[in-house]
C-alpha cells in the first residue's frame, strides 16, 4: 500500500469518502463530522486538496482511504515549533472497514515523517469519541490533553516518531 498525494481533479472522490463517513458517524450517533459541518467545509477541503494536503491509499484500484496532512503550526497546539505532521480527516471508505486501512495510513505517515525528518505526528478528535481515542492510543499516540473550542471539546494526541 502506498500513500499518494491527491490531485485536484480527485476532489469529488475525496469528498465522497468524507461524506460517506460523516453519514455513517451520524447513523451511529457519534458527533465527529456532522454532515452539515462537513458540507460547510467543502470549499475549504477543495482548497486543501489543491494545496496538496490530501493523500490517498488505494486497494484493488479503488480509493480505500484519505487523510489530510498539514505542516503549518496550529493554534490548537499552541503554535509549537517542533517539526510535526498534523493529521486531519482520516477516513476509510466504508467498503474497506475492518481491513486495517486506517492503521496502514498511520504507518505510512510514520514512515513519511521519518524519511522527511519530522519528529511528531499530531492529531485531534472529539473528546467524547472514546472508541476513536482508544484506537489512537492503541496505535501508540500519547494523550496530550483536552482543548475546548467554540464548537466542541477536542482530545489532542501525539506520536513521537523517534520514540523519545
């Protein structure tokens, strides 16, 4: 499996995977990416794709997963200057649920970070999604705290690539 940068013409496919996940999360009463919120983010996501922040993984020539990866310092992390990849909107096509795609994406990001001299992977998720939080902890991410935002509380997680 390979992590490949998404091209601008692939935006619709990326957004379809994100929307599919938003609808699924809504159907199981998890407020992670409300459908209305995601729809309101559509142009911002398009811009992020155009800027080269989205990556994809393919399985059997089918889009299996997507992830947004940024390197710009983020307010939620107090603009920490350590080199880090900030992971957002990791989503797996529902047809590949349970096949380890999400874990593969994270492993590929660890490799990418290591090769590029990036020390940390950082991400946030809604604090009330205990199953997702456990998933990240099981992968090796360390819980760094809860940050309230105007919309929701977020749990921050960090993975030290060098194991320090």
